[in-house]
């Protein structure tokens, strides 16, 4: 009878342990060190970065970010054994003053400080965390090992043993923007109208006799580059190359008219007038 009770107790403990493990959304699988290095290289980690590792496991990604790239940050993990291991690994690597590991839910943890997010999650978890990643500050880099973010085209992808995806959170440029252009032969007022899906943008120009196209729009974080054509005189057409930073409802930067010896550079600004 005693043996049966002991066996039943062991079985109950095993079930409790299994249930606790089931609460973890992602099984722990260590990321190979060469993949860790590539994740941080692709995202251009550096001393200016605060890295948050979602599902930090034994801490190797964050410890590498601190030791090899000079970054700071913290890891988010639910497994107590892995938390203890990662904090000890940070101490042994001499970076415990720059990184820490916290028992937190990755769906609840504060991400606002992050300039760089790393993760090795699974597709259903990526789908759940996606809205939180989309809401991060423009310019924040997100690097994922193995699994992408469905519906969001990566800005870069490399393969070192496994796929590595990079996204740069884009500024919001969708809407109508008014700009005043100082051009040879007279100033010109235009309205630029952009549509946006993440970093993919297209646009049209209002202000002439007909609508015109925005050419080669490229959005990376806060930096937005595109080209429109000064076509008021057919014999004197020229491309207007705009390179700006987006800060809320204002874009500011430089406009270059023409190329080579004919190029003229002037400051440029636009303000959003409607969403």
C-alpha cells in the first residue's frame, strides 16, 4: 500500500511538472553560436543598443550582444532553471553589469526601451507578438531565428545554418503631406499622398495639371527616400531626389534637383495634413 502511495505521488509530481512545462509557449532549443553571431551582425548591434531577447533561454544571445558588440539589455524567460543558468552565464562572461534576465511574460513585458529585439519563437507565438512589434519606435530592429513574421516582408534575410530575418520598424508615412518646393523658374506647392503597408510605400503627387507618380520610395526606420519629377517644362525636366527623416507629422531633409554637374541641393520639408 505504501509503495502504491509513493508511486502515485511520483506520478502526480510528474503530471504537475508536465503541466508547468505546458504553460511555456515555446520549447527551449539552444541557438547555435554561429547563428547568434549572425543575428547580431545582420541587425548591426552596437554599444548604443538596448537589446531585449524574447525567450532568452540560457542567455547566450544577450551575453554575446554585450560581450562582442558592447550592447546592454535584458532577457525575458519563464523557466526558473534557465533564468538561474543565464544569470550565472552572464556573471561568468563578465557582463552581469550590462545584462539581466527576468521572469516575465513576453506578451506583457515592457518593450518600449528596446532598440533591438531578438527572438527564436514559433509561428503561432510570432503571430501573437506581431502587433507589439509593429508598435515599437521607428528604427527598432527585430531579428528572428528560423521563423518569420507572416504578413511583414523582412528587410533582409540571411542563412547561416538556419534562416535569419531582419525587420526595421518603419515610420508611419501614410496620408497626405504638403510641401513647398523652391525650384528654378518659380516655386511650387505640392501635395504628396502615400499609401503604406509596413515599409512598402507607394504614392502620387497632386499639384500640376495631372496626377504624377512617386518613384522608388524606400522607407527604412525614420529614413524615407523617394523621387518625383519636375516636369513643368518638357525640355527642362529633372528628377527631384528627396532624402528625409520622418518625425511624427513632419519630414525634413534634403532635395537634390538633377544629377552630376547640374545637381542643386536645397533643404526640404513636408508636413502631414491628413492621415
